[in-house]
C-alpha cells in the first residue's frame, strides 16, 4: 500500500523544496513526504525513517547531494534506498 512508503525530498532552497513536496502531495495525497534542507539532516532522517525514495538537489552547501548519496550507500542500514 502506498501509504506505508516514504519519500524524502532534500533541497537547500525552501521554495524548490516546497514546490516538489506540493507536486507530490497533489498527486499522491496519502504518501508520507519527508523534508530536509541539507545533506546532513537528510542522512539523519534517512537513517531513522528509512524512506523508499530520496529526491535530492545536487548542489548544496556543506554536503552535496552526490556526497550524501555516497554516504547513504556506504551504510548498511541505508544502502538499499
């Protein structure tokens, strides 16, 4: 059932983050959509929440989306996301 799936959206631009989340919620209202404004927060959320999918900006301060994905893939708990 789709209600059990979670999507994590990561973007340091709050307007972009809200737009992406809004589009997803408009089309699949019962889907649990999580938000993070940077890679470090996204790592913590992903480890705790175990989303089915992560949609991320590539260029963010401190940790890029690519760096975040590499860290997620290197951890056993999050490597399958």
